[in-house]
C-alpha cells in the first residue's frame, strides 16, 4: 500500500476509491501525454461503471495526500494528469 493511502488526509475516503487513484498513478508512470490518455480514459470509464464518484473534498484530500509523498517530478506529473482529466471532462458533452 502506498504511504499516501494511509495518511490522515484520506482516512475518510473509501478504500476502493483510494485503490482506483493508486491505479491511475501507477498507470501514468513513465507515459507520454498521449499514452497517458490511453490509460486515463479506460480508467475513468471503469470508475463510472463501478459508480466511483469523488466529492470535491475527497478529490482535494487525495491530491493533497499524494502530493505530500511525491517528488517535484511526480508533482509535475500529477499536474499533467489533472490537466488531462479536466480536458477529458470538458469533452464529455461533445457530439460524436
């Protein structure tokens, strides 16, 4: 288990959600931005199919905990992931 998953910041977040976030983090390691989208899109669809929805406070707490245990390079990667997720959410309503 990742150290951030045991931090007090995330103690109230269900384990299933934390494990999903861990998958996202592991799946994005060493990937280009294009490859990262290939990982993020299926994971986001999987989360939706499982009914995994994060509240704003859960998201903020998880990000804070992850950042706390991450290097500067990893934090830059987190910024990239968050940016890509925001972009993917923005395209959600686009016509096929």
